């Protein structure tokens, strides 16, 4: 896949783009161990639910490939992998993709242990399974993009055929929050993947992205991706969403809000970047569709509702300080001059939840790689049809 890549992987080598340096610098870190991956995830040099799972599981694959395990038995190799996976799970708590990937990999390694002749077979089985997670994520995102773009069209222009849409030029404007693009995944993206596909199909009028305070994933990452892809787009501060939704010009009439997910509970309640819930409430008031784009790896059938989702709290400095590079008097940017600036009284108490939960009642559809899921007659989301094997 061409274009932006958060992760570059070949057998034995894992390069991870340092997203803390974006949009000013484009540097990859060479990750060789589980410990380095843990730190990269915890410090948010890589972020986004699918990308976190990919980096954690591939880092262990690289470690298994490069380190010396002579003398290891099938059992000791299985125990090593299980211990490392349990450790990696603690890197960030809210996104469930990593937990789901770990359960899958543990199962594969346990199954392999029943017939493996040696520890090298266990390692190879693990490495191949982790590599498959990377490959599958891209296929998944392309499918989400396609299903999401088609679903939105059917909803917004119900009587139009694809041919009619192409010819009469009816297009839609959307808003997205946080970052869900190529940088948050293996490529293409989930919510931003739908926007990318809408654009490719010539169905997109305009994309708006929020700044996504406090950590600015929208302005630092999504804005960067939109500009990189030449998608017609505008950045707004989070607090401007309501005023934008009240607009009624061709470009600014928002047809849908499309967001990603860190964890979707069994009833459809969705944990995503802080500010998502606020947008969903505003969408309801303005009669705007609210769409969640989530691979099935972000769906957590073990968690009954949003009340049971653990929300990560982050350091107060994310609100009281900001980092960047120097803008000279003439407007040019000096990337070599990095600065960290205090933007608030430093002793003020800060409440900084990284995510919020949007109740399922406020969500119109959840777009997965297996198609869209809409609310059942009971009012909740029923994932049984798309995930019968995990139900
Ligand atoms: O704290 P972050 O930057 O990891 O949060 C990212 C988000 O909330 C994304 O919207 C979500 O993970 C979906 S990624 C496709």
C-alpha cells in the first residue's frame, strides 16, 4: 500500500513512525523488543486502536525472530510468548484491539503446542499469525471504507443509483474527530478510510476535522493526512462543531459525523476519543447522522455496556502545556527549534480522561468490514449476524 505508513514491517524489522514529531518531522523508530513497543505505545508515539495492536504484536514477532532461544522447549517458548503478551496488554487500557489480538495469538500458540516438534515451530507460528494481523487490517479498512461510503450514500440520497450520483454530482460533507486514518492503522484507515473512499468515488463535498483537544490528534494527524491526500478539508476547534452544524451552505451542510472506536461494547455503546460523545449529542439535536467505523477487532462482546469500559486518564500536562516548533516572524517554520509552552496556570487541578463513551442510542450505524450494523428493534446493536463465531 502506498501513502502514509505508521508501521513498516519486514521479517525481523519493525519501523514505527514517531507520531509525536508530526506534522513537522517524519522519523521512524526501530523497535526491537516488547519493552520498546510498550514504551512507544504508552508515550503515544504510536496511537489509534488498530495500530497499537499491530505494533505490540509485531514487536514480539521481531523479538522472537532476532533473539537467541537455543535450548528453549515448546512449553518454555509458549510461556515466554504468553508472558510477553500479558505484559504488552498493560500498555494502554481502553482500546480493545490489542486485547482481542492477544487472545487470538495465545489461542494459536496453544493450539500449535499440541503438535509442534520444537520451540522454533512455536516461534514461526506466532510470527506468521502476527504478520497476518497486519495484512488483515488493511483488507478490513478497505472494506470498511467501501461499506461506509455506500451506506452513507444510500441513506443521504436514497433514490439515487450510483450512476445518477456520478452524473448529478450530489456530494456530501462530513465531519470526523480524532485520527482514524492510515497513521492509526496499517493503512487507509477506518472513519478516515470512509472519507478517503467517499473522495475516491467522487462523493465527497468537503471533510471537516476537529482539532481534538487536548492532545490534538485531529490537527496534528488527521489534518496532515487530509492535506497529504489532497482531500478538500477544513480544520475546526472542537468548540466550533455546534456552530458548524447550524450552517446551511453547500459545503458546510454536514450530512454525517464519522468517528472511529477504541472499544464497542456488546450493546453498541462506544468508547472513543474524548469529545466524541459531545459530537453525538450535537448530531442528535441537528438531525445529523452519527456513524462509528469499527473493525470487528474493536468490538468487545465480553463487555455488556459502556459502563464497564475502563477509561484511561492521562497526565494533566496534556492540557496545561503544548509542544511544537517555532514560527518565525515572517511566518516560516523552523523545524529545528522545538518548544514546549505552558498554556495554563501550572498548578491548576486537571481532569483528563482520554476517552468518553457514546451511548448506543446516539449511534445510527456501526460500519465494520462485514457491513453495516444498525440498531435492532430492541434499540441496541446486535452483532450476532456479523460475528456468529464469537457471539
Ligand atoms: O489516544 P489515542 O490517540 O490512541 O486515541 C485514538 C482514538 O481515539 C481513535 O479515534 C481510535 O483509536 C480509533 S483508531 C482507528
